[in-house]
């Protein structure tokens, strides 16, 4: 069965969160050419996903900190 765009987007989001966790904090060069083409094909700009990843990562880290208090 062919992977639909939702699965591809989810995989890309998880990969992006991993990159952000590793310290990649600049949108320039954050996504590969193939990822940029995919995002464009679904009407998503790289800045939109990057910002969403940054907010999601920060939110997740805040909850982890609360759990360890």
C-alpha cells in the first residue's frame, strides 16, 4: 500500500523534532530538498513546520520538566 501524505508528514515531523532536539535551531538548511518539495506539494511552507516543531518541542520539554519536579 502506498504511503499517504499524512504518514509522510508525520514521519517528517518526528524527524524534524529529532533534529531540533539535537540542536538544529535555524530554518535555513533544516529541511532537505526532498522534504521541501514534499511540503510544497501539500501547501506547507518550511517556516510553518519549523515554527510548529519549535513550539511543540518546547511544550514537550516543559511537560517533562514538570514531571521531574
